[in-house]
C-alpha cells in the first residue's frame, strides 16, 4: 500500500491517482477501509476532497448499463483517461483490477458513491429531518410470568401451551416452562431487531423493529386475543369456534382466518393492510370491513377510512426488503431509522422532502449498504456519526 506519500495529497485528483483509494471507493474491503480511515483521521481536509472524488466518479460514470466484461474494462480504463485529461497529464500509474472494475459498474449504475466517516463531528447547515426516538441498543425481551429472558440476536419463538421454545440463531434451543403461568406474556423487540413467533394455536406473527406483542400461553375461553404496539405481519390459524382479535391503541381488529399487516406506532397513523381473507376494524367512531388489497387507516378527523393498495409495498419488510413506489424519502428514512436504530439529519438546502423513491431497497445487515442505495435514489451523500446519519447534496466542483 501507499506509504507516507499520502500526507502530500493536494486534492481529489491526487486521490484518484492512488490505486488503493479507487479500490476503497468502488470495492471496499475491511483492510482498505481501515487504511484510508486512518489516513483521513490524520488529514481532516481530505474528507472534502474525498467527497469531490466521489462526485467526480458519479458525474462521469453513472450512465452505463448492462455492460459486458470488455465494457467493464473499458469503463475502468476511462476513469484513468478522464482523470488524466482533467489534470492534463499521462495515465494513472496503476494496473486495471478486474474485480474492482466489476464492482465499479455496480456502484456507478446505482447512481452515486457515498462518504462514510465514523468520527466526523463537524457539521454545518444541517437540520434534523427524522428524529425517530433512537434507543440505546438493547436486547430482545421475553417476559413470561416472573421470568424475563433477554436475547442479543433476532429470535424465533414457538409456544405450545406448556413450553416456550426459543431459537436465537444458534444450534442450541432455550426452553421456558409456562405450565403454571396464568399471566399474559410479552415479547419486546427494540429498534434494530426483528423477531418471529408461533402462537399456541399455530398462528404466525412477524414482529418488526420497535414492537411489543402481548399474548397468552394458551388461548382459553371463547375468543383468542393479542395486543400490539408497533408493527406486525400475521398469518392467523383458522378456528371458527374461536374468533381472533388484535387490539391496538386506536382500534381492534376482528380476524376471520387471514393474512394482514398492522402498523400502530405512536408517531404515525395506525393502519391495517389486508393480504388474504377478511377483517373488521372497530374504533370508537365507526366500523370498517376490509377486502384483500385494501388498507384501513384511522385519523382524528375522519375516523376509519380505506383505500385500494398494493400490499407488497407494506409487507415486504418481513422478507428483508422495502418496496418503494413514489414513496416520500421521509417515510423511507423513518422506517430505516427504526430497523437500524438510527436517526437522520439533512442539509437545510437539500429540499429533501420533495424527493420520492421507487424501487426495491434491500435491508442488508450493514446500514451502509442500505444508505448507498438510498443515496443513489435520492442523489445525495451521507455522513454517519454513530447512530445519527446526516444527508447532504453532492459537492459541486
């Protein structure tokens, strides 16, 4: 790798002449990322030059599409030629790296490269966009009677009347005896985590980040009942002798053997999206029946209302991605903020509230992968400081 000469970088052109820098921006590895973050920590002025380098790459190489291997090589070589013309010097002194060229096509086609610094504390012209009450990272909690069990990873839980089986993604399985438990159980999934539970009647419930579910050890009596705060997707086992009810802060949902999504966060309108079967929403003002591909919402002025929607846009989170269809970026950031336990700020001159997003956003385990996609959609850069992400415009050259 480069030695002490990195201390003499004058501008983004010098950076683009360095093989390891280009590799870092278009095909980062842990080793290369650590190397360059160390350099920038010693030379804070290079943060701006890195932004300029990213902007240069994006501006000149963002229109390629469906390239052959030969095209990829030519594209990478064109970076060399373009930078050389900018400085009016000879070609860059490094060899073509095929695996880097392939990665560069992926990122260039996406429409933008991003800047990520863990330790950047200096922000100007930034205003909060999505506060999202970020929580200190904490474990998932399962409360059964007087027992509180905590889990650091996403869990799968199965209830069978007498025992609760918990799988935390390992080969071992934890068991909790609930035969003598007569109280309601509670599963708490904090921001940054998700979970899945099979209830004692066979009903399946996916819990999104920032969700609390109250459920019994066994459904006794003439009805089945659970309580939700947050967001779930549910597949309810059919039992005509025992109707199923879901209670939220704004309404109750009577379920008739069906698949649906419920969102009931304090900062948003509560809603139900029906995929299959039928449900009845009951509020203090009115009742509402939903058919498949309909969403019921509640607000203070009109009470319960419904509209026709594409359910996939509301339920794809359980499959690990978000489906976006002209979705305001503020809504996207709000969802991403809960899933990854982060909050966002934005450049006050960005007019970000006017940005709409369409496409598929994969919910990778790595928040930076997600932010790369968001930045590509919104034509922006971002800077991350722990659990706060600041979004700003590309710098003009």
